[in-house]
């Protein structure tokens, strides 16, 4: 499972709000889609990394989810 928790942590550390991110050219709809945990394209991840001057790991992380045994 992909988690975008690092994005919100990175934004807080850099003092960037969703409003400021929008003013930097990032779509509000895409931001809220990420906030709801929806998947996004690699182009979107690239845009976030460019705007926030950060690495991919500062935007998202993979969390392994164990499947229930039958």
C-alpha cells in the first residue's frame, strides 16, 4: 500500500500549506485526491518533488500489508 503521510510531514516541516502549494501551481483537486489516499501518476509525484525540493521518499512510502490467511 502506498502512503502519502511523508508528503504531509514534509509540507509541515517546510511550512507549506495546501493553499501555498496551490499558489505554486499544484492542483487543489489533486491535493485532495492524495489526501483521500487515491493513487496519482508519477508526473504528479515529480511535480511535488520539484515544487517542494525533496525526494520521492519525502512524498510517499510503501507499507507492506499482510494478507489474511485463509
